[in-house]
C-alpha cells in the first residue's frame, strides 16, 4: 500500500478553458500572462524578484508542455527542460462556477452540477430582510459595506468606521460567498466566528457556498492587515468525496490549510492550520514524514490566490511560484517507494485580468513519484480524474465521475 500527496496551487490556471467565454474569461491565462509579463520586465520588483519566470522543477515535471497543451503556446521566456519526469497534462472543469468549493470538490471526485446562489451585482448586495435577520440573530447593531468588494480595499475604506461603531463589514464577490471582516481586538475573533456560524444557517436556504470570516488587526487604513485566523464555513459536498471513501476504507486524510473548511470537515482525520505558503509547506513536509501507508496528505497553498491573484499582483504571484518551485526538492526527498504526488489547481485567477475575481481556466496536472515514468496524460475531461487516480493508487473503490490516468 502506498501514500498519496495532493497539493492545490490555489488559482494556478493554465488558460484554454473551452467554456471561458461563458464566464467572460476568454483569453485569461494565469501562467501564460505571468510568464509574459516577467519576460517583458513587468514582473520585476526591487528586493523581491526580477527577470523571466524561473520554475525549473515544475518545468521538469512538464509544466511547459502542459501550457502548450492547454492554451496552444509555451510560456514566454521560460527555457525548455532537458528532461521531463512523471505524468503531465491539463484538466477541464465541468462544475458550474469558478469558485473554491466547486474546484476542490471536483478534484475530490464530486463535481458541482447545480447552480449556486449569488448576490446581486448592482445596488445593495444583501436584502433588507437578510440584513435584519443577521442583526437580530447575530445581536449586532448593523452592518457596513453591503456590496461587492475586494477584501483589502473594503477593510482599508471601512475599517476605522468599524472600530468606532463595532458594526461588522459584510461584502461579497462574483463567487457564491458572504464575507465578514471584523477587528480581532475591537470586535473579537470568537464573536466574529459565532456571527459567521449564525449567518451560515441563515444563508442555507439561499444555497450560498461559503461564509468567510476575515479577521484583521491594525489601527488605521494604512496599518490594517488581515490575520491568519480566516475561517471558511462551507456547505457540505452534495455526495461522498474521495476523502469520505478513504475514511470508510480505514485510511487517514491529513487536511492542511483551508482544506478542512472547504469540505465542511467531512472526510477529514486531522486538520493542520498554517498561515502563508511557507508555513503551509513546512506543515506539509512534516505531515509527509508522519503519514502512514494508505494515507492522503491534502494541502491548499492559498497565497497564490488570496495575496496575489485577487490583488492582481504579478511580481508577487511570480515570486510565490518561484518559492514553491524551490521547495519541491524537499518534497521529493521525503518520498518512499510507491508514493504519488499530484500538483494541480482549483481554477484560475489571472493577475493581469480585469477585475479582481477568479478566471475560468484549465488547470495543470503534474504527477510524480518513484517508479512513475514520463508521459503526457493529455487534457482530462474533468478534475475528477485526479480523485480516481488517487483512489486507484491507494486501492480503494473508484467513484462514478472520473477515470484514473495511471
């Protein structure tokens, strides 16, 4: 019996989604545009990084061939590797939407074939009836925001008023999400989490995917900073996922980062929290040392999306990719005979694209481990193929929505 390690580089799309036009994202390409900007010198930042995008380890895992397969072009400025190791391809998303739960659930073998609820894009996002219910059930005097917004922007804009009034900042995006930002000291972290639990219940009839707690610290617009105590309150997946099947089979699932929240803590043996990609990688490497035969270690590397994609920060995204790439030899050194590592993403978030939201893209699939030979697995019809590959590798019953590429 082997082990499996599934790493989601949150939002690291490779372009080319066949239905991108339906989402207003035709031409979006997270990897391609980051590479293009870096090659042109637009990805430079003093003290952070400079020059063409440099990802030698992922390139050796087939990343450049994946980009060519997915979108028709090799990424600009990135040299071809001398040799490719492991399986490499891209995957289309069949779930409706381009959000975090849909992408992760499909990766785990459960596509979202229903429509999420969304809030209006014009005027106030939340109805007076919903606001009244939140204030009454949550025991608050009112809310601030009530609009579509970027989290960092709305905290900077309304944070000082929030401190004065103690009213939480409530906002949404094009995703099926209700976000609540509040100061950890002046409002209180425990109170924020209780409020999110209350709102989660109120939104269940509306089929809103997530309520997200966005705690922050600081005293002024210039010093406000979100903390690592974010929590996602998700609806549970509509049917058993790969994680549930592993638990039923007596295996352990080590959920690192926000994985536990995304799956509403279903099919999770152990939750490991960490703040930021570097800490998430440290936690992942420790879990790899501890994982038993038959286990799955499942990590979401959130910074790509949260800190750089949504903020449209090309140099930051590029530097984060390069830091992740440098850590891959540490992953490789921890592998035992029979182990399988899969690198993928849940959607795109092109930092050169208009707006601040996710982008509908194909995602990369890089699979490697001792004894796995190099070959292309082509374009997979669903992210669910990742789940069924892991199921086959760990010798548990296969699910109904995908095909193993082993």
